[in-house]
């Protein structure tokens, strides 16, 4: 059950009232067929998020990550988490929710794959990219010797639950889509035409009938997404290696 009922807003109103409204806004954002309404609901969502005090935002973010079941919404929440961490690191007073041990449970949720290496990377690509960008930010902004966000002490867990499964998932996904492309190209040559009507399933959803050429474009687009994720992943791991080496040299007095 969402814990937002115990959280209070800046003006003293309980957050439960706004939580129901926020969840309805999320439904509009993800299900409404009209783009203008989806964009308006997104703007309203941010306005309502800003109504919460720090503790309320923390709890709301946890609720949304657990209940939205939508990669785009989760990515938006993760971006908000990143913004709150940034404010906390810049504040002389710090933060009891978005730095230190309180942040760890939130990072456990964000820096992980829902189904491990078996996660549908294409369907969850928005969330994965947002998570990688958050981790990249934490590695850059928080030095290992400071460790204000606890990202460095949690790094072994992050590597186990997020980075390593992501590597495995990328290899599996790329192999699957490359095999599909090879198979479709073979079928195309056999039929001697690109006008053959066929269907393709992406992220568990069957796309309406299309020509083999159109299907190949969809599959190539999936490979491009995997390449993009892999490039950011490589950059994150490079930063971790560099920052770890710098910290080790500082601790041993090596320059």
C-alpha cells in the first residue's frame, strides 16, 4: 500500500488527496490517445510533485516507481530523483532523504533490472537510460572519499543487480534481434519481393502487419537502442574505474 497518506504537503494538507490525483494524471499520461492532454498532464504532474516537502517527494517517488508499470513514467521519476539529489548535494544543510543511508533504499529500486538479465530491455529502455544517467551523475559528483550518497559503498550491489545483468541482457537481446534480422533477410530473398506482408512482436506486443522491409527497420531500430544503452553503460564503468583509481592513489599518498 502507498504510504503517501502519512505525508504532509507544504501547506499542511495531507498528501493522500494529491496522491489519488497524481495517479490519475499518470493514467492520462500513459493511456490518453490525445497528445495535447498527455503533455498537459505531464506539466501538472511536476507542479504537484513540487507541492511536496522533501519527505513527501521521497515517499511519492517510491510509490510511483512501484505502481506506474511504465518505463517512461519511471524515467521521469528517476530524473526528479536526480534533481533532488543535486539540490541536496549543493545545500549546506544536506538532506536526510536524498543523501546518506536513507537514499540507499531508493537507489536499490532505481539501480536494478526488474527481471534481471531477462528484463525486456527494449520495453524498459527509458527507465534503463535514466538509471544509467543517474549513476553517471552520482559517480561524477560524489567522490569516493566523501560518499555522501553512499553510491561507493553500495557499488558492489549495484554491479551485481544492475551493471552485470545489463551486460548479459544486452548480449542476449542483441543476439536475438540479429538472428531475427538474418532470418527475415533470408525469407526476403526467398520470396524475391519486399512487399510480403508479415508481423513482428516487439516488447511483447504484436505490431500490425507490415512489409518485410518495414519489419527489418523496426528490428534495426531495436539494435540502435541497444547500442545507445551500451555506450552509456561503458561510459559509466569507465568513470567508476577512473574515480576508484584516483581515490586509491589519494589514500596511499600516490600522486
